C-alpha cells in the first residue's frame, strides 16, 4: 500500500471503504437526507476519500517545492485554496497573507454553522489495526526460536498456544468418533489417516478360474445376476474380518 | 476554531488517506483541518443535491395530496448527486441499467441464430 516505515499497520481496503461510507452517511443525515441509494452513498464516500488524498497530494507538492518533506499549515492552506473551485474572497491578491485567506474564512463560517446543531459523536475514537492485532513480529525480533526447524526466523511468530489448540481439537474429534461410530478422518500423530475397526475386507478378482459366487446376505442379494454368467465374470469375495485397514498417503 | 467542531470523519481514516498521497505530518491540527475541509466539501455537495431533490419534488405541484408523503422521505439519488458534483468539478456518470440480454449489442445476423 506504500505506507511509510513509521506506520507498519496498513488499513485494509474494505475497512476504510466501510468507515468512509459510515462517515458520509452521518454527514448526509446531518444535512437533511433521510435515506440514500447505496450506489450513490458508495460513490460519495469514494469521492470523499479521493478528496482527502488530493488535498494531501497538493500539500505535499507545495512542501516539496520549498525543500521540505513535511507539509505545514501554509502548505495545507495553499492546497485548500487550490481546491476551492468556485474561488474564494481575496484570491486575486498574490501577496495575501495565508493565514487570513478567504478559504479559511469560509471554513470558519462552516464551523460556526455546524456548531449550532450539536450532534452526539457518531464513531468512538479508535485506532484501526491496533485493536486485535498489534502487527506482527518476526521470530528474530521477538528473540524466539521457531519450534519447527524449517521455519525461517524472519517470518512472523506463530500465535500463542497453537499446539495446544491442535491437540485439543484432535482429542475432541477422537472422542466424537468413539461415541457415534461414524467414519471420521482423524489425523494421528504420524499424519496417517486411520479408519475405524470392523470393516469388511473386500477383494476383487478378475478371473476365469474362480467362479465362486456366494453372495452374502449382507449385500441383500445384489450380486445374483452375476452368478449365472460364464467364465469371464467378475467374482467378488467378501471376507469379513476384524482387520484394520490403514491407508497411507 | 477546530476543537469545537463535531468531527464526523475519524482522524485515523484521514491519516490513512493522507498517508497514501505522501502527506505525513505529526501535527494533529493539520489532520483535523483536512478533516473539517472534507466535511465542508461533503456537506456542500449534500446541500446542493438536496436543493436539486427539493426542486424536483416542488416542480409538479398539482395537488397537495401527493406532495406531503414525498417531503418526508428525501433520498439521495445518483441523478441529484451527479448534478451537484458537476458544479464541484467531478464528472460522475452512472448507467441507469445494464444490457437486458446477452445478445444485446451484437450484430443482427448472429443474434438470429
């Protein structure tokens, strides 16, 4: 996003769009509107963001033109005068004092007008990006060694207690499987998938020799039509045994 | 002057947009100045479009019955917004509808097939 080095936390795009939409809605409400089309609201909030960025760009340009990297009040006022498309009183005077400029006077009039209708502060004072996550810290910066050897030190730290959470989740999955007896994919310690016990062992034989056809009752006689065929038939043997099938990766 | 304004635009949002365009200033008063200027800009646009909306409602005055329910609900439409923004130097054009069928706009020979 191009944020300077002092502010490593970048506000995500959707968040700033949502916040600016809320602010625009508040301003519309205070000027008399009771509703707004969603596209119009989004367009106006986007324009507000672009206006702020345009003011900042103009002020930064004025500061750089005078050999400074940080804009000050004079740069900001010049940027404001630049953006006053309808002109402002005193624009024709090139030697006008900046701090008494007409653009600031119009702004002061607006402030005085707004002050007459007091509103409760709509949004609480908050710092986006500082609430839940403090930004990330690399392993090297935190002075910690990563638990897994393949993780380099310049990557951010793992969240606290991730191993515990994983173990707890496996425990819960294993407990659930014992109760219901359903087939649940459980990640064992070695990473292989285990299947529940008491599963029938199925073997498929393609052959002319074997014509042993004994459809077991468990399948409900579904294989009866196959029994009367010739030599080149598929025969299925069902051997029920209490054997574990372990399917590796 | 700045401290008494009820600020509707949070400072963090303003700082974020200013940061994207290269304006980094530790002085909070400058940030608030920009925020107040933006608020003034937005309220100017809102009042202009409100005038457009009311002018549209007031034009077809034939009977008093239809006028009252319209006064209670003032809705910001793209039409009013684009008219108000044009006076502030922003060109906003919004298509009223999109094409109705996938074959709209194609050559007539291919459309028949």
